[in-house]
């Protein structure tokens, strides 16, 4: 991540600093890997103090929230898996190295996307959450609805190689633009969002392993082969994050 004009902020340290100004920060991560982040202020004095903090840190509050999302979904997931002993010993060094590089690359992708508009989104909008009837498509599983970038609800609908995804996205974008505009700079976020989802999903399963339903649903999760493939997938994501986004 570029450090010129900005600094990485530890989310827990940020919460402490905001509390000094009478503000409260809360975050919640869903199973789909989306983050709800709320900054509450209860007075004009608190709001003014937040402005001072923002200027002091040389970044917008949006940037602070972006970094919190990366830390909560990515860094916290990585650290928990390492600390809990889920990563096989022979993969620990490789896993830690690739995730360090990924977290920096994801922060860079947010920098490239700039100050994009956020709106209410589904949050887990993959093809399995669309039911087709004679009346057309119906979106289900709405318990992960959050405020976020519009591209979060679009990228999971794409599949295949670059040419296939380009064709699919062109059709999706044509329909999307009948009711809203999309800032195409958000395409820089796609591989970063995909990577955070991959990292968080592994930790989400691990955290719930004591539930008897999870070993039955994910019997391969304890196998060494899964973690070897997981590290390989992360390395592939590291390469994708160095490439330009999808070009229409």
C-alpha cells in the first residue's frame, strides 16, 4: 500500500481514539464476508473532533472505514487461522507471506478505485441467491444486506475466463444502467473483494467447526490438501491483483 499521504490504521486503535472524542465504532462481519461498520457521534463537539482526527491522519473517514474492512475481513481472518493452528506447519510461512502481500495489494486497489459512491446492497449476490420463476428473478438471502460499493453486488455474478466475464458484465451493465450509473473505477475493487471473501470464508468455517453441522458440510476442510490449494489460490489472487481490472 502506498504510504504517501496516508497511514495504515489499526482498527482497534482507531476505535479507542474515536471513543476519546465521544464517538463509538462498531463492526460486524457476516458469513458472506461483508462488514457493517457504524461510527456514532452524539454531539456537535464529537463531530468536530472527528474532523480534526481525519485531518490529523491525512485521510478521509471513508478511507478509515475501508482500512477497517480490510483489517476485519482479511487481517483478522488470517491472524485467527494462524493463532488457532488451522494452517499446517509446513504452510505457515508461505501463508503468512502471501497474505501480507495480499493485504497491501488490496489496500492499493482501494486507492485506485478512489472515492466511490456507497449504497444499500445485497451483500451476497451470487447466482445461488437468485431464484427464477415464471415471473422472473427473485433475490433471496437478504440477511447480509449492507452499505457498500455497487460492484460488490455485481462481481459474484461473473464466471469464466476474461472474455466470458467481459461479455457477461457488458450485459449486466446494460441492464444496471437502466436505473443507475456505475463508476467503472470500482472495477479495481473486484479482485480485492474476491480475495477478502476467500480469506474470510476460510476463517468463517474454522470459527464454527465446533458446530456438528460444519464438519458434515465441509468434510474436506481438515485435509492438508485443502490448505495447500488454499495457499495456491491466494498466490493466484496476488498475481491477479497486480493486473489491470476487467476492460470492457
